[in-house]
């Protein structure tokens, strides 16, 4: 394992509930695993409908940012919903979560997005930006998602300028500023500022 300074307490390793992969065990990862269990055990999704840990990489004005999509939910052969976890205020996370759902698949906007801090959640319409529901209970079950499916629009950005605007939003909102005062980076990485 690389000697990378972390800003989280590391408890060792844990096993991903969905994929069986070995992951670094942190408080944040424990909440992500709870969300996956919620989807399977309470909301009725099969593990095969969940795609874990997707990334969107952006580079604007020399600022490289990796935006994370914790869980992507599939139904009917389509990506229907994303879930992004972050501690703190949900309101400040709404816009980048919508942007992530709009650009994760360049061919098709993902119609629903959930932003959660593990205690609370907001379900967002990614076409309008409207908050459709609040609380973890607002996350649709598999049966509810199936009922909504025929009404979903899976349009994409034909306008490259609009697509790039969403990428820029992700880049601006998701940059991590560490205790050193700059973007966090892996040691020796070409992007951001990292130690050698």
C-alpha cells in the first residue's frame, strides 16, 4: 500500500458489500456501505443493479479534479439514478450532484440524483434541478423506480458548451482543499500539488 497522507481515520480494510472488493475502512466508507445495504436490503435492488465508485475527471485552468459518483443505479438497461455521499450540508452539494448526473454518460443524462450526508438525503430531478423529496425514505425503491421509468427522459447535451459548463461546475465544486492550503493530490502525481 502506498504511503499516502490521509485526512481520515483509517481503521484498516473492509469488504465492499456489492462487489466484494477490499477497500480502505474509514468513517466515510462505512456510510457508503450503509447506503449500499439500504438499497439492497430495504429498497429491493439486486446488487447487480448497483455500480460502485465511478469517476469523472476534469481539468480546467490547470486544476485537475476527480469527482466521485458513489453508486449508479441501473434499471431496464439504463442508468436511472446516481447517489453521491458527502458530509455536511446537502444544499451546497445539490448543483454538483446534478452536474454529475448530466455528464457521467455523455450519451444520456441520468434522470435522478440523490445527494446524502448519510443522515439525510435529497432526491433531485436532473432535468429541472427540482428537489423531489427529502430524507433517506425519499430514495425510490426498485418498485417505485420501475413505475417512474416510462416517464424518464434520457436526453443528452447536444450543445457542447452546455456539456462543458456542467464539467466546469464539477471542477469548481468538487476540488478538495487540504490542510496545506491547496488541492489534495497523490504524492508525485502530475496534477495538483502533492509532496514528493
